[in-house]
C-alpha cells in the first residue's frame, strides 16, 4: 500500500521548472502547426508615435510552423534577448547578499522587535508594508531573495515558522509589485506600449495596494498566531524541528554600531536614488544594475569587509538567483516561438471575435482571465508586457475598453498567480532558499491567491464601469 502511494506521489510530482518551461515551448511550437498564420496592418499612432493595429485589417499570411529541431536555437535566442535582465538579476542578487551580510538589517529588526515587546505580531504588517513599498516603486521581486533567510530566522525567533517568514517577504513584495504604483517592469512598460502617460492612474492602484496589504496582513497574522499557539499546526512542522536541531534562529540584538548606520544610510539613499532615476531620468536595466552594484560594494567597504570577502559574498548572492535569472531567458523562448510561427496576431483576431459578443463586464473580465492564464506561460513581468500588450491593447480598442483598464487587467493578471504557478521563478527561488516544498506552499497560499484574484476582478470591473 505504501509503495503504491509513493509511486502515485512520484507520478504526480511537479516537474522541475526547466522541464516545465521546455514542455510549454513544445506546446507553443505545436500551436504554430494548428493556428492559422496571420497579421494585422499597423499604422503609426499620432499621439504616442507607436505602431498600432489598424482595425479590420487582419489577413492571412504564409504558414511558418516551428520545427522541433529549431527549439534549442530559439531557447538560446530567448536567453540572448533577455541578457540585460538576466545580468541585472545577477548583479542585484550579489549586491543584496553583500548588504545583508553586514548585519545591518539584523540590528535594525532586532531593535524594532525589542521596542515592540508584546506587540511583536505588528512586525508582520510592518514588514509587509515595507517590502510592498519596494515592490510598488522599483518592481522588486527576485531582488529581495537575499532578505528571505533573515526574515525566516526572525520569524522563527518569534516562535512562528519558515512559511510565515517567507510569506512576509514574498507576499509583501508582490502586493507592491502587483499594485504597481511606479513599477517600471509592468506598469511602466505596459503604459509606454499603450501610449499612456507614465504612471498615470496611480490613485486606483494606491487604493488596491492598501486593500491587498490589509487582506494579506490578516491572512498571515492568523496563520502565525495559530503556529505560535500550537507549533504542531505548522504546515512545515518537520522542517521547523530540523531547524531547531541546526540552531538556525536569529539571535536578536539591539546593538547598533556605526557601520550598521552607514550601511542603512547607503541602502536608503540608494533606493531614493533609484526611485528618482526611474521616475525622472528614464533609468532602466543598465543604470539600475550599476546603482545596485555600487550600493553593494560601498556597504561592504563601510562594514570593513576586505576585497576578498566582498567578492565572495557577491558570488554567493549571484549563485542564489541563478534559477530565476535563467528562467527569465527560457521563458522568453515562448513568445519567440509564437513570433516565428506568425500566430500572435491570429490569437488577437480570434480573441477579439469571441469577446466582442460578450456583455461589457464579461469582456473586461475575459481579458483579465486571459492575462492570468498567459502568466503561466510568460512569467517575466516586463517580458509579458512586451508580448501581450501589443495583443491586448488593440483588442481593448476593438471592444471598447480603455487602455488604462487594459493595462490594469495586465498587471493584475500578471501578478497574483506568481504566488502559486510553478513557472514563477521568484517563488521557486524563494522555496529553494527556505527548503519549503512546493506542495506545502500551495496548501498555505492558495486561499489567499483566490481572494486576491477575486479582488483583482472587482477592481477591473470597477475600472471599466468608470471608464478608468
């Protein structure tokens, strides 16, 4: 009987994310044989200067199916096209490792926890809000990976568990990332493609962020209290028992040295500079990577690290984000295959024909649902914006949905499922760092993801009703 259960468990085991992405690339290639090739004529939009779809211009073109023999080269092409983002992830991962290894964040959190005393549960909404600010302003997601071990250790020291610690960081950054007040990777890219003023419509996204933070805080606090009251109720109880043996809890200290102050000053100044550069100077990958590298090196120097220590910490941090960095490039192969097969415009045409005959509320919800589904295939926020916005914007134009609402549907559809889809490189990297299994995480997070998706649907319908 046990043998049968083990074999079933092995059979239904989620494949490695690389294998999963390769399967999806194969499916995309098969679609190039099934879906008729076609394209729209495009004209220049006088307002944005961008090329947009001309209504009613869809026509068939020569079929160009992608052979299975072409897939390896297209994967390499995807990696090459994503090289800038991949390099950025490596630089940020390495730099954050240097910053966190200085102990500055340990001292800050230890000091805060001491001051909170019996109100220590407030650390959860406070940290959720802090991480959400990073996600909302600079699009932080994988970049916060270096903070995960620290927050997990903090959670354990407060008698919670690793799930609580990981959720604080991951859900926190994604609340901000999804709401996207000034997220350059989703809202910024999508609004540029849509020809909208950069970061316009922020008021509705600000309300959304508050709602997401309140819901997330209640959800995680309830679980944390349950675990503290009865540790056996932890979904990762065995992992916690092993952690006690290994002694991986954070030793809290309120001692705050001058080097910690200098590192925190560099970090805050760097984040401020980043927000300024992105919002006023048009900074993107190259400039942001350079800034993070400078922050990491300066933090190491002020912490009195030698050049060897700085280099070693940087390498360790870069190694920790290798999975997420490579997934970004492999995911890019999916749209590359669809582009090579000339079926992207065919998908737009088919979707517009289906959705145009639906009631108004169903039209906008359909776009939102489609974005949630597409996020399984294209997990990179900026990559998905580059692929789907040229599809969804003309689709929205054809069926009477404002471009701002279409952008909202995109970044909400892109975001929520990042917390549960196995193709989510950030989530998988966080799980690898904490040792939490995917199955345990799904059991913990699926109710919250469902609530988030419903909230997103309400906001999308509301946006459509007010012609956002």
